[in-house]
C-alpha cells in the first residue's frame, strides 16, 4: 500500500474517518476515545498522519510517531463504510515497511 502524508485540506475527511471509526465505542466506555480528542491539525502539521495514496476520498488513516528506537503506532482508523476490506491490515504492513526502512527494530502500540 502506498501512503502519503496528510495535508491541511484532508482535515475534514480525517475527522469523518475518526468519528465513523470510534463513535460506536462512546456508549461502551462512556466518553469519546482518545483518538477522537486528538489534535489532528497539529498532527498533520507535524507530518505524522498517513493516508492511503488513492484516487477519491481516503477511507483510512494511520498516525505514526517516530521514536529513537521504535515507531509508535498511535492510531489506525478505518471509516465504518470501508471496514472489513483489509485496509487496517494493509496499513499495518505499510507501517512495518516504514520502520524497516528507517532502521527501527520494532513498532509499538
């Protein structure tokens, strides 16, 4: 899977993906999960939000935070309409490839 960094213009779609992916958990845990409270504007500006490089609106995202000895997988979100198609698994594979290319021995959650 080819990825691209999110841009400011992607912000509304990112909010849609995150809301769709995590809203079902609100009744279960009694509050919005942490990914719904994240500052995606700051994360986009920091260059850590990755989207599938595809035609049309993205259906998933991944937030990867580089650390000196590992890559921190902060969030993977797949829009509810696209769940079950293997996007999350493909994003995990892309994260593994990115860690390997960066010479990092592991990904942590």
